[in-house]
C-alpha cells in the first residue's frame, strides 16, 4: 500500500513528537522568565495571554527589525532570528542555528531517500532554539487546533474569533514594540512584483507555506521582513528594499494569513511574539560548551548514518537540494565555533568548512547512475571520515 506525502509527513511528525518528548528532557533547557501577564503552561489548558489587554493600537507603527539572511528554506528560524536580533542584537544568526541544534548533525530521511540536516520534523529545532536561548513566547491562532506543535511550550496563547480580532492583536503587538512572526500562504501574495515567480499567485499549486516577520502597518499596508536577501540576485532579491519592510496591502495580507490554515495545521492567523520586550534580561539556558557537546554527541553518528544508508540514496535535483542545506549549515556552524573562541584555522573550523564544500559539490552531480555513483563514493570515501574527524575536533 502506498502513502501520500502528506500522510508520510504526518507519520514523521508523530514520530518526531515522541522523539521530542524524550530528547527535550536531555537536551533542552527550561524557558526564561516571562512577563507578569503570562504564566507557564502546557497543552490546551494554557492560560490566555493578557499582556496586550491594556494596549491601544496606534493608527500606524513601524519597527526597525534587522534583516537576517536565508538558509535554504528555514524561514521559520530566520524569522525568529530577526525577532531576537531586535530584542538582543548581539545574538547572531550562527548562534540561533547552533542553539537550534542545526550544524554538526545529519539525519537520514527514509521517505525521500536522502541525508538531511534536521530531525524528522522541524519543530524540534525551533523549540530547541526558543528554549536554549531562554525566550518565552506567545502564540495566537484563529483555531484551537491551529497553534502547531509549539503549543505545549508557549508561555501564553491567544485565540481569535474573527479576522478583525486577529488584525487588531497584530497591531497591538507592534504598538507594544514586539515584532510578530506570522505564517502565511505566500502564493496569495502578488506584491512586491520582484518575488520569485514560484511564490506568486497561481504559480504555486497547493499553496506555499511561509513564515515572515511583520514589522509595521498603516491604514493601507502591512510591512514585513523576508529572510531572503542572500538569495541569487537573478531571483530578484538583490535590492534590500524588496525584503525589508516591504508593503503588502492589508486585504491581500489577510487573505494569505487566513489561507495558511488551509495548507498546514498552523493557522489561520497564526502568530508568534515574545513575552519579553527590550530592556528585559533574557539569558541562555545552556552554555556554548553544552551546545557544542550536544552537537558532538550527535555528529559522532554521522559517518555510521552515511554508511548504513549509502545504498538507499536517491539521485534527483530535489533530493540533491538537501546537500545544499547541509552545506550552508556546516559553514554556519563553523562561524559559530569562531564566534565562541575557536581560531579560524583550528581543526574543527577547518573541517566544518571543508565539509561545507564537499556537500556543495554533491548538488551539482549529474542525474542517473553515474551521478549516484559519484555521490556514494564522495560520501563514503571523503565526507564520512571527515565527519568523524570534525566531530572529534570539538571540545
């Protein structure tokens, strides 16, 4: 009996939730202190967040939220990275990804027949970043079933009975100096026109799940940051104005915000903002040494994962895209190692940069059996041993 991609994804999510319950107790610290208007809770009985009750939305608001560049499809974490940069500018993108446990480890994706950089579902990495960095967060949704798998870790929740209530809450958050992450169906956004054609209107079949940061609003528009300014210039992202505070008409934004709930279990009107504001001290719940130790423990399995699945690898352009993601994350992890004191020519930094280069070369192999043989030889003879060398160089 065959199963659809949706069914497979749901099976992987169920497995991922079980894994998260087990791993969280070992790897993920408790969240930081929230403000006095929210309380720590889990499950559907979480207290309603009241921190915006006394806020009156202004007619317009605009926050100067720093841009953070894209890392191959991790829009949710890039959006979080922009939000935390607004709160604490000294927290780098490299640190956000390291604390999300992206970088050194790789995993086997049995459905696609590919190596990939994240565990069986992405929320584990998102939760790791939120909790390891000591951030309390609030979720909003237009459906009690639409909070997603971050729900049990939120310090407060909001549910919206109408699009007007959701929009008013969004405005209150921005008025209260809180950048707001949203989940939208990007295929509904037809402006700005320099977006990649895949994301425009009818070109995306079945919708396009995407996370961005709302930075402002006025009577006519919602303003957003898009984590894509490092994309290829041919994709239309070379101009920063196309990705920072770009304007989307309110009615178009609301349609896209609502429609996201039709293509995933996150929404409609899903939002995430921090309980903390500027001036509130938040502190990591894990040291850099502890984070690196977690990476090392996982990465010491990388060579055996490669060897165990070398004959199961598939070879298509979409599968090879996973190598690009791994490559970017290896390089970003090397950046983090330098940030915490490893010298640029240390063995660990050198090995992770070399691994980044090796994985990137696999993106360009040819289709067919010859390309598959090239992949297998590179993984087995070069990448696998270097993965072990790199992990052992971590201290």
